[in-house]
């Protein structure tokens, strides 16, 4: 059971195939189940890889449903709830970390032949879109009040830090209730990526736990997302104006001109509305300045 938001399991335990690339320790799944699965509840893993969660579930004697793309189930295309036959109390999803480890045609399937649904065979844009579809699918497969945990690591690529776990947090349609930081042991990248370079070693993954909102589905999410976007555009303008006014005072014409010269997709009327309603600035002698 989780008692701390930072966990470390130096031994992965005798669960699943430890030679399956990207496999995880079974101990984190044991802790997840002990923390979130109610007695008699159903545990689901739609991407079991080398079968770690399957072995964990068997050893704990719980009800479970475990599958993977290599078993014919595609989380990007197939409805998880329908495939399982009932809603789950807890879902564990250990997704590929984008293309860090390639699965179809490499870990399974015909050598060199990618599977079109394989999340690890997509470019970044396709991966982000498919990951969100997977999260919607998982959310809809969980009982209201139930939980799903997504284990995700971050990546360094050509000097850039790609924060896939933050992305999961933004893409999931339900509220985050726990963030478990798992210290990584024995990574393949330890021996390759960091040997000669002066780079900070990425030594953690995150297990993000979400609680399924009652009465929510993808259309509720779509409605809220539109509202959030509208608010974020207005907030963006307001915060930019506050920053600009830290440097000097401006007339409304000057401010509008400054913004539209570099960000022409904003509307003049919206900028003027934000100027009028912003509680942090005042109009003084024809000029706007910070209060
Ligand atoms: C990080 S691995 C899971 C490792 C597993 N937790 C273990 O300990 O062995 C990710 C898995 O996602 C699977 N996968 C990729 N795309 C998928 C999809 N569209 N639907 C279901 N599984 C998928 C891959 O086949 C791979 O086994």
C-alpha cells in the first residue's frame, strides 16, 4: 500500500517477463491495488507487456482482466469497457513512453512489421493524440468513483527534455488524486545515454492516479475543454498586459498595437475588453499602468 509519494523498489520481484523491454516492477502494481482496489473489485490492465500485472493479480487472488495489443486488443480503437464486459474499479496503464522502446515488430509480432495501433510506432503528434484517446477510453471503462493509474516516464531527445508524464496529467479527463514518483533502477539508457555526456540522469517515472468523475464522459470533457480554452485566451492576454506594464505605461492604442504587431490572431475588441476589466491595472491620464 502506498504510504509515501516517493517509492523505490530495487528488486522488481518475480512477476512477468523481466526480459520484456520497458517492463515494470510488480511491487508498484501491488501497492496500487492495495491502495485503490475495493474488496471484490475488478482490476484491468489493457497493456500488460510481459505480463507483470497478470502475475501480480494472480498472486493476490483478485478479479482481473489483462490484455495487450499483442493479444489483439487495441486501446486506440477497441472499446475497453465492452471488451472487459463490465466497468472496472481500477485500471493500470503502463503505456509506451512514445518511441523510447519499440514494441510491434520488435518485442512481438513479425520482425520489422509495425502494428498500426502500436503507440510506440507513432510520431510525437500521433502519439499525443492516440494517448488522449486511450485515456478517454480508460476513463469510460472505470466505474464512477473508481480509479486509474498511468505509469509514465520522461525522455531526453536531442538535448530536449520531453515531459510525457506532465502531458498525461493534462490529457486525462478526470482529476488527479495521487502522483507517485518511482525511482528507476537498472535502466538500459543508464549505460548508453549518460556515459560520456554531462547530463542529469532521469532516474524517476511517475504513476499518476486519477479518480473517475461521476456522470462524466468525453462529451462532458469536450464542453469543459472549450470553456477552459476561452478562459485561457483571456487570461493569456491579461498576463501579457501585466508584464508589458511592468516596463512602462501605455495608451490603449499603443498596447493594442504592440500586441497585434506580434500576435495578430487576437481580436482588438477582446484586448480592449481585458484592458477594461483587468483588476490589476488602472487608467490614469490617458495611460494604463499597474495598480
Ligand atoms: C511499457 S509496455 C508495458 C510493460 C508492462 N507493464 C510490463 O511490466 O511488462 C507497453 C505495452 O503497450 C502495448 N501497446 C502499445 N500500443 C498499444 C495499444 N494501442 N493497445 C494496447 N496495448 C498497446 C505494447 O505492446 C507494450 O506491451
